[in-house]
């Protein structure tokens, strides 16, 4: 499991389950307090990776079930509060302790993580930003946005990405809910190609910035 560490935070990225999901453990290195991001299948992989980290919150990027297949096992093993975007609360197996709104701050150890409301993939899709590390859920992937269910949802998702994410510094690392990492600089370059190319107003579903 990849370990990302730059002195600011320690990130363990864990590939989980049959859908290539990523679970994350994000830790303040000075205090060993941390948060979990998402609860996919194969929860034992994530639980085994926690070690002696004191988990202060379990953060869910959005309500789709592939991110929740390990929810009961992880929340049952760890007594930390669960948090999800206010408009995705209806998708959780149980009510969360915290309903997240745009601009909220999640504290662990000496670190603060900012909540970015990024609807489009789901109504309450949420990204988490700490320093130059962005946990994008299924909002933004290498090469494109998350899957959408209608042209209106795609428009909303692109609005979220351009106004909330692509305004971040180029060297911001992007850790998505599935697959490989990317950077905001790379995503912005790819999006600019997409934005300069005519497209059907009926487009939605799986969209690639550089063409489908």
C-alpha cells in the first residue's frame, strides 16, 4: 500500500474491493491522530493498516455503495464519528454524527482539513483538502470527471470541478476514490482541451477530458 509523506501529513492509500476503490488513512505525524476517508469492501485491509493511529473521524466522500461496502465493519471496529455531505446523508446505512457543509473544517492532531462541497456525481459529493493534498472521491479522476446520470448532473459536476478544484495550485496532488493519483495542473491542462472542443449538450455518463 503506497505511503505518501511530505512532513506535513502521512497518507496511506489502500486499494480495496472488486471496484478498484481507494481507502485512505491521513495522519498528523506529530500527534499520530488521523482520519479515514471512505469505507470500501475488504475493510480488513484498512483496519490492519491503522496500527496505533488514533482515528478521530471517518469521512465519506459520497453515498455510492461501493464506498460503503465496508462501512459496518469499519465503523463497528472504530468508535470515531462518521461524516458525509449533508445532501448524501440518505445513502448511509445509518445516520452520521456529522453532516458536512461547504467550508467546514475537520481537525485531527495539529492539522485541519477543509470540506469542499462538489455536487454532480451525487447530490452531496464532497472533496477534502489539506495543504496540497486533495481527496477527490469520484468527483475528479485522472483524465476526467466522475460518472454522471444526466446532462444536468454533468454540467453541475463540471461547475464543481472548475470553481472548487481547478483553482487550486498546479502541484496539488489529487487522490481519487478509484485508481491512480493525478495533479491539479494535469487536470487543468486536460480540462482546457475538453472546454475548447465542441460537444453535444446531451453528453453525460463516463466522460473523458481528451475525448471518449
